[in-house]
């Protein structure tokens, strides 16, 4: 396998922004990092002067892009999104479902499984698994989700269905409301099946939230959105998430779902180790302002803001790159932003040993940005994507 040398770049390392460094990549991993201008021997050398090298972004909540909706995607659709995401610095992602019929899930799961088997070695964003958002949600906090597909947890019936919704060798994440009937037992069952459980689309009280956390729910989906807010006499779901240091919170940093001032507030409260940037992007992402058909209704995109026919925001049209730029524009240090875009999402999925930061021995999943924040190239498993 070819060795690749990246030289003359500034690199966002876990503890510093290292200037004028060289990285040597062998067998899809970072083999060496040096700021001493050492003469590494490599098959190919890329001069990345005037760039900053970040760990590749990991998007754990993505409903699609460039006209592709995950709920109806086939293998080529998924590959198209993976290529688009690589061009935006994303090196790994979780296709994310909105509630739908089990038969539809199964069709797309088969496509996801096929892509996961064939994507290895391709310089495109790698699908790591699947995120089911809101199958077990609170109808009063549905947001843009479709309540007609919501489920109740009936242990004997639903446990086997959960098993059938798994893709082989994939990470499985689900967002649910713990206050639904049987919700705590559902979390326990999901954890027994090795699912990662996130709390969202919920108005649970603090007692129920604590029970959900004790049962194994480890994170919160799109902080502040589709949940009860903070009140000085009632924590609400958002207040509970902010006050629990062990809970990791997704957040959509588009300045629309969450005001910029609240993004800064969340960062100061949770720190980069407790906040994971997500896109929550939907099919119109990358297509500009227009009206689109999505989830059996009309979705308008005006000035980068989505809205469905019910008046709800219907996901975002940003990428992880946009979220990174937003957080940097708020004055947050690039090292902290990198953690929120890469290492913390990796931790939510339990893959931080190999993903999420620029360190010797980790996968060579990298993105080089120029001084304006544009992607110069993305490297996925040591393979380059321009």
C-alpha cells in the first residue's frame, strides 16, 4: 500500500495547534507526526501550505443531501451522499431515518448493509451504521416527524422487531422519548441489544430522565429542539441535559435551530467533551432555496431555513463544515471545535480509539481547510478526495 506524506500544514492535534508539521500515512493510519521537517520517505507527497488540518468530521445525525432522502435511498443514492459529504470534510456518518413503516426500513437497511460492505478503501464518507430518530417519540413533541408512524413499546412484540431492524456489523443509535409507555424498559432492552440510546422528541420530567439515564440512555438529540426548555423553577429536558455532566448533547449549529448566543451558552456549559455537532441535514441540502417534496409533504427552503406545511422547521440544509465555521465564527478555539465535530461524536459511538483526532496510530481520516475555511482535500482511510 502506498505511503502518503502531508507537509507544511498546521494541524489541530488534541492538545495544540501545531504549525508547519508533516504527517506520514501508512496502511490507512497516521504513522508519524513531526514539526522538525524530518525527511520522511513516502510514495506520494502533498504540500499543504496555508492550510489547517482537522480530524475528519463525523456526522451522527444526517437525513440526506443533494436530493437524496435516507428513508427512500438505494445503494447508489447512499454513495452519492457519501461523495457529497466527503467534499465537505465528512469522513464518517450515520444515515438517519425519520419514522416510517418497518418494510421501508428493511429495504433501506439492506442498501446500507451493501454499501458498508463495498465502501472500504473508497475515499468517501464511510457509513458506520444507522440512526433511527423518533420511532418511539412523544407526539406532542413531534417537530417535523410523522406521528402516524410512532410506536408504543410492547415488550413481547417489539423486541423481535427491533432485532429485525439491525444491519449486520453496524452501529445502531436511536432517539426516543423515555416517558412513553414502557419507555424505561425499552431503553433497557435496547441496551441489551447493544443499541446506543439518545433522548429526544420528549417532554419527560426530571425523574423519568434520571431513570432513563440509569437505564442506559447516554445522550440527547439536538439540544433545545423538540424538547422542553429551561425554566427557573423547572429544569425541563434541556436544563436536565445541561446540568448532567455525563450526558453528551447533539447540537445543530446553523444559527437557526439554535441562536448563536445559545450555541455559545451550550459550549460554555457542556464544554467540547459534552457537545457533539450534527448537521441534521435533509434531502434539499446542497440544492439551494426552493420548494421540495419530502416525507410526503412540501418543504420550503428560504434563506437556508426549512419549513414544512405544518409550520415546523424540517431539519437543516447545512453540512458539518457549516457547523464548524459557525462555531469558529463565535470565537471558539479551533481545537475545541474539532473535538465537537470529530472526537465527541466518535465517543458517542464508542469508536474514539480509532476515530476522531489526529494522533499516531489512528485512522487517517482528515480534512484540510484553507484560510477561508474551504475544503482543499479530504482523506478517508489514507485515500484522498479532492
